[in-house]
């Protein structure tokens, strides 16, 4: 759990006892993702974070945010996905077979639309998509805490 999601504060710090305590969110992650043999781990993880985000947005009464809000040039995609240019190129060819309008040219440079970037994340680079979801979820968690809700208080159990 900690290795997969370092940013999520689901586990308590070990202070006095030899035990760790985990938040209910962490428990649900273990049950619905880690021990779920019906889905691939990455698919279950994405589904779990989408559901968490939806719950936080409902509690905080926020509009659903578009996580991909700008068009990106090919060279920037290499940095964004942290992949080789050739790998990005192959993924884009895969995308173009389905959605040819997700790519356009500006100053002799290919640019991928925000919808195209989202498609690439969801279909080719799922780990990056999970990272984006986790980052957004942690931002929502911070807003949740600022709104006065209790999140990672273990009530001096440790």
C-alpha cells in the first residue's frame, strides 16, 4: 500500500506501539484493489481513485474537474509521460486510428489536443493516469481537511 501510493496518508506513524493503524480509505483500497482478483491491479486502482474523487467532490460540493485542460506538443508529451519519443509516437498512431482529429500541426510541430492527452493516458499510459488521479485526490483531501473534516487523525492510538 505504501509502496504503490506514497502520497496517500492512509497509514499511521509508529510511535509507541509496534502496530500501524490505517484509515478506512486504506482498508477499502486493500479490499477493493489489492485483494481484488477479478481485475488487473492498475484497472482496479483507477476505478478506486475515480470513485474516491467522486465522493470527495460530492462532500465538498465541487464541480467535476477536467484533469486534462491544455493541448500538448509532442516534445512536451515525452516529458509528461517520461517515455521515449518512439513510444509516444506509437501510442499516438494507435490513437489516430480511432480519433484522427486529436492531433493537429502548428509551426511544423504536432500538437495533441487535451482530449487526445486524456485518451493516451486512459488507453496507453495508465500508470500516468493513475498518478494524475492520485494527485487530484490528494488536492481534494487537502481541501477536505481545510473545510474542517477529520481525515488522518488516529486519535492518539499510536
